[in-house]
C-alpha cells in the first residue's frame, strides 16, 4: 500500500481532539456586583503584551495574549478601579493579529499604538487599527546576529520617540535528558539532586542605533524563563528601570542608570512591604507596567501589584501584595486544572463549591442562591492554621523534575472524617501524598487545622500523583478510595483521625483490579475519584474526572486514552500501518468524565466497566483540556443527580443529569 494512500487517513488520525459540551451549556458565572470576577481568558497561560488608550477612558486599556488553548490576542477596555486598587476591565474583544505571543505593545506620544513582534530572526513592526481592531504589519527588520532565538521582548521609549529593545536570551543550559513518560526517566540522582544543567536566562539589549550587547551582569540571571520584560517608571532617577518575570515567580528589577540605552545595575528582587521578596502566586509570570504598578500573569489569572513609592535599604522597589485584576460579567474562575467538590461549607443549608487547582490553592465559592438555582460569588482561598492553603512541589516534589517546583495540582475532597458533624478536608497533589485538614471550628465558621499526613501501617499514605480520593461512610465506617502505587483503585478504612487500614483492591465485576493510567511517569495518575450514587439505586458508584492519559480500567481498552484516542476510521490493516508510521501519535483525546456503576453492594463493591457521559445527540462530553479535568456528581441545580465538571482553563459547568446518557 502506497504512503500517498495513507496521507488522508494519517491527517484524520492526528487531528487534535476538540472539547464538546451539550448545546447551550454555559460556564457558571460570577454572581458578584456587575458579575465581577478575576480576569482570565480561556487559556492556561496569559501574557500582558502592553496597554494603550484605545477607547479614551481614564486609564489605559489592556492587550493580553493567551496560550495553552486557543491562541489569540485580546483587548480589554478599562471600566473602573476596584476598592483593592486593581483595574477592572470589560469583556474581551479579539484582535486580528498575525502574531499571538513574543510581542510588546506600546503607545507613541502621537497616539499611534505600536506592536513589536519576534518572528524567528526578524523584528516585525505593526500598527493598531482601531476601526478594524487589527494589528497591521508595516515593517520587517532583521535582528542583529547576536540576538539569536529570543524568548520575549521589552521596549524602552526614549524622549525623542526612538526606542531601545531588551530581549530575553537563553544561556544554552539543558535539563535532564530523556522523556518523563518512560521508566528510564531520572530527573534526580541517587542523592536526590536534580540532574542536568539548570537553564538560565539573561538580557540582550539593542539600542536605537541597532547595536546589540549583553546588558545584564551575567548569563545566569533568572532560572528557566523570564517570559516578560517591561520598562517601568519608579520615580526620579528610576524613570527607565526594567522588570522581568521568572519561572519560579520572583519579580526581578534592574535599575537603569542612563536616560538612553542600557546601564543596568545588578538584579534585585522586588520586595513586599515586609522587606522580603514577593513571589507570584503561580508559575511563570510575565510582567507589564500599568497604572502605578505591575500587572503580572502566567498560568492562572491576572494580578495587580501597586508600587508603594519606597525602596528597601538594598535598593529593591517595594510593592504591595498582589490582588486580582477584575473583569465585569466574568465566568467563575477556579484557576487552571481545577478539581471541584460540592458541600455546604458554611452551614447555611445550601451546597457550595470547593475546588483545588494547579496553583495549589483550595478555593471556596459561596452559594448565595439555592440548591435549585445556585448563584456563586468569586472564590476566596481556604485557610488552615490561619494561613492560606497552598501546596506546591518544591525542589523534589514533581516526578517531572525541578522545573515544576511551582505547580501543586491540588485535588481536595470533603467529608466529616471524625464524626463531629463538621466537614473536614482530605487532599492529594503533585507529590502523591494524602493529607487531612481537620475542622476545629463551627458549623457556620470552619477553621481548619494545619495539614497532617494520613498513615497506613505507620507509613505516609502515598499513591499516584495528581489524583483525588473518594470518601464515604459505609456501614458506620469511613472509607477512602484512591489510586495506589500499583496504579490500581484501592480501599482503606479509617482507624482514627490520622490512620487508615488496608481494605484491599477494588475490583471489576469479573474480579480484575481497576487500573488508572495509560502509561508511566508523566502519563500516570491524574485520576479524580468521587463516590456518588449516580443511578440512585442506593449503591455508591464512582464518578471520575480524568486526564487524556488515563486508561481505566486497563491500558489496552481503557477510557479515555485507549478507547477514545483512536479515530474509528483508522482500523484494521490501515490502523496497523498508521501505528507503525506514527507511533505514539494516535492517542489524541481529552480528559473525559466517567461513571463506573457499582453492581455489588456498598459493603462488597464490584464495578462495571466505565461509561462516558453523552449528550442528547450522542456525543461524548469532554469539557476541554488534555492534562486533567475534575468531575463530581451533585444535587446542585435541582432535579438531580447532576454533573459538575471543569475544563482545564478554570471554568465550571453544571450539566442536568436528565439530559445525559451514560454509554461506552
């Protein structure tokens, strides 16, 4: 068979999966005044390109690029300043632009809005057309030879209208070799130290006369990435300073001692009002000067830092703690890769939402409506021991290496674990550890103790990474089900507040264990379990959130990876030929909510093979995202049971169960 015959089939097989929700489904919306909530596009990551007066308001409007999802440039019109001091913007308008990132937008004194973009070894100049809402290309200029493969660009405008450019450059360092999806992957050596060189970034400057030189003291300035570079006016003597972001969340300041070009002092870390360096809440923030401060964003939503006008004794500028940049008529935003649960958290008789996310926070969405017609306020962060819960990998907590130190992938579940009529919190995260936060408050005012490990046989309860435990009271005892180290569903029984005993592997109807992952390493875990009686027969079923690489109950036929990842057109002999031509390229699907019905009893569970949720047209529900998606059964919305699901860009959807079918 000729390869030419295969080409149409190969193209079909390799198409990326598109999310699907039932017709008419809308994300849960903010019920705050004017629908205000954190500003976030439908992407995993955000990058503020710059700002300008487009609509003639009191403050500048904002240009934001989104990536990790549908890539596009958006324009947000300024409408207000919140009590927190953060700017408030209207809903976004998409901008026609040939470029989606690696750009910087600024406004000249004559009002013309310029966008500069990196296109390989070329600098592309564009002008913004207000009527057409479009950046139109006006010029291309080859970059100096010393500026090779820059990661981002910053613009410093001079008094005469010319401008100097700063480029983010790599020092050429390499991380650990190999793939995190293989058994051979070892990001740490036997002493627990990260292997491979630490990749750093530095700044190269190109002045208005088109001369290029390194402008930072070293080539090891910021670990892994800066991503964003902004010029900032911090007052007399600091009119042309430079700030960058960083992979690990530090905001890096360079005092520029010259009125033209670059004369940068040694880097300083932007400080908080206590004098210590601020650290952005999430990984990989880029930065843009705005309205007497900074807007910073990376994975997650946008934050505003206000400059206090002060410097530390060491010369670092002092900014306030970050507050959320807001948008009117916003969707509820749960952070990236959220994992939700529903519970009456504040004892007012209606179900609220608690959700964990990739930033490592636990968020509380208060329901100000009813169970039948819920209305949720934007999130507040749940505290334990008087401090906001934030769990992150740190140096050695991610199986994919030290570059993931700032991810948490926190997945909470809630139950009255110790029988005192108060909801307690049990979590798993990027590390695979299971922790409990006991509630020592009251029914209406929860107060969580600091996290405490859960033990089995004296060893910390530990399983596959990025999973969530299912919790239930069965026959008078508290039960916890999880994906354990054999990559199979396993049951444990509560002994006391901090200890459980082995209850054995949970099994399919035919007596086989239930596997979870489509592979090893980074292709493992990501399975969000929840006990819920979906078919209302009095027995606890599993409602499961998954990532694309989950394969339940086995790697050969499991959902979603094996069962949904292959285009049915590519079967038989052609399928084998495609497999051999494109190994590992056919598993393009998305995280998919599943249900496994309990065909045994609660005391002696047996589970049928997974079923997908399908809409009335027979299409599989996939809310969007390959990494992982949260899903739980709930009585929210009335006439339940219903399904609460998330996409990985932080939106939540409440689907009426009566309009869903469960099928293979």
